């Protein structure tokens, strides 16, 4: 089960980071490089949860997001995917740090396809660096809005 952990610092507050992670509006694909309009759909949305499909032509997944603003957590569980099994997902822990937030991320992937196994093999090797860079980019854009 490929797993990676990394931390990204941002000048945004924990509540602002939570807003970035849980903004399922029409501009989501514009802000997240691993989401395109063709593979983005909000199925259901509640006050502290959402069920969405997102991804790209390479890989998509239907996920259940759940967040707790007081605890500073966002949990994303894979429900269906062309690459990943149902015990896959993301865990975000938002920790106030100085004038901003440390975003602690854990990604777990259980491959269910050949492509998933190939990508999954790379996660422990380059996942933290590549995914950390991607998240930093998303957060920087939010800082400048």
C-alpha cells in the first residue's frame, strides 16, 4: 500500500486552508492541476462533507470528503476509481504555525489497475516532492486572491 507524508506551510489561516480544500465551486478545476472540468462533478454536498468525482483522463476517483473545522482535519476517502481501491485516501491536518498554517498531508493508495500499480510504485519515491509542490502552488494562488 503506497503511502507518502509531507508538510506544506502557507501564510493562510487554518480556516482559509480549509476553505481552499473544500471549495467545490465551478472554478475548482482551474485551481487544482489534478482536476479537469470533464472529470469534476459534485454529487452531494453537506455542511461538513461532500461526495464528488474529480481527476483527469489519466485517473479519476469518486470521493467522500469530511471535514471538522474545530479539529482542523479533512479526510478524503476513495469510493470508486479507475486506479485506486476503496481504502485509498487523503488525510489533511491543519495546524496554526506562526503567521500561517502547516498543512500535514498523508496520502495512501491501494492500486487496482496496472496504471495504478505503476503510479503507486512512484508515490513513495517522488510523491512527497511532487504533491507537495502541487499543493504549495494551489495555496500560493489562494494567498494572492
